[in-house]
C-alpha cells in the first residue's frame, strides 16, 4: 500500500530532474551557438572595395 505513492513520487522526481537537465543542456547549446554566430559576424571579411556584403543572401 505504501509502496505505490513512494514509487509515484520517485518517478515524478526523476522526470523533473531529467527535464531540468535537458533544459539546462539546451541553454548551454544556445549560448555556444550565439557566441559563434556573433564571432562570425564580427570577423567576416570585407568584399571588393572594402565594403562589407550583406550577411544573408537568400
């Protein structure tokens, strides 16, 4: 009788810990991507005549 609520609580804690870890990992990945993107924006080369070209050409 007492085992079922304990297992449910343990499962809930494990689920929340896993979700928290995944969200933390996604934040870290997002920050790393942002740093590399901004670094590429600052260090892009100039085009012909010293004029910087547009960043995205679609």
